[in-house]
């Protein structure tokens, strides 16, 4: 059995429906460990990079707008990294099939997801599909210092950036 890490996003519809507690309770059944967590305001650039493999699909813009929260009153997602034995397999089983109508009714997507009248899958949660995607997604959503474990090789680099600070 392999120790793995996976990215999990509770999408805007999950936040809008106040499902965070329900989702985290189901994920806790996996006995995986949370290595990072944060609330993220999703920019178009972040959403497009996250779903870049869908760029040629006719529903790409809807998926981007959905992840950005444009269809809900919550323009944010909760991002998590879970770590443990077979993390990807466990989380994907708990999450259920991407299409909520095809998902096992006891899975997160089966219990809480829906397809809108516009054909958008509101499937409440994202879970990395494989190790390569998990690494790409984790590095996209988190900086090394935001994660309590050293998951991937890092280096110390000096940078000069502008950032907002408290007044």
C-alpha cells in the first residue's frame, strides 16, 4: 500500500448548501490525515489552469464559471490536502462518480450533487484522479509552506512580490 496525497476541493455549491461538515465527516471515515486546508477565492486564471485538460470541451466556460462561484452566492472553495495509504482511491470512492446521477447514493456526489436545468454538474467536491494530477493540482492550489508535510522537493528562493498587508 502506498502513502499518497490528494487534493480535495469543496466547490461553491457545497459551501452554498452548508455541506462542509457533512463532507468532512465522510472524509474522516477514510482515516486519512489533513496536511493542509484553506479557503480560496478562485480567479479565472486558477480555474482555467485547474481544468486545463477540459479546454477543448464545449462546457469548459460553464465549468470555469461554476468553480469561480458565479452560479452560487459563495465565490470561494475550501481546498484540502489529505495524506495516507491509498488516499486517491479512498477519496474518489467516498466522493463518487463525477456525474451525480451515476454516483452511488451513499457517496458525497450521490447524496448532495445534482445536474442543473442548464446541464451543469453541481457535484459538490473535486478529488484528484491520479498521482500525477494530485501533484499538479496540489502545487497549483498550495505553496510549500502552507503544507505541514514535505510532499515534494522544494528549494528556498528569494522573491520580491507585492502583497496586501493589514493597515
